[in-house]
């Protein structure tokens, strides 16, 4: 039902979270229904923002949401290794790192 609802709208921006994110595996979640809804949201949005903390990097969950090429902006914390951040930047992803207190 949610997937069908998102097919009927267009968004300027979509902000999605994930259970895992990696250059090779893309964006993932452990919930099949959530993956389908998020895929639709990505398709219906002009810009995609992914929010993921350091614990999500180089992890893969059961179901793919999208690829790295789907991401326009990645927001994460400063605990992600610089080498990993550089891989995303080389892949064309804009990255913002936010310090945690």
C-alpha cells in the first residue's frame, strides 16, 4: 500500500536511513517491504539524501534499497574512516560529516 502511494507523488528531496551502506553493495535494509518503499521513494525524488552513522558502513543487510549512484548527499558522523569517505567522494557522492558530542 505504501509503495503504491509513493508512486503517485514527486518529491524534491528524500531523506532515507539504512541498515548498511557500502560502495560495492549499495544501500540496504533487513526489511523487504521497507526496501520496496525506499526504492520507490528514490525513483520519485529529484535528490536523495542518505543518513548513516559509522556503524552502517561496509555492512550489508538482506535487501537492497539502491546503489551508491542513487545518493546525492550522504550525511554521517566523523567516526567513519577517511579512506571510506574518500571512496564515496570518488564515486561522486557529496558527503557531510557531523561531529558527535
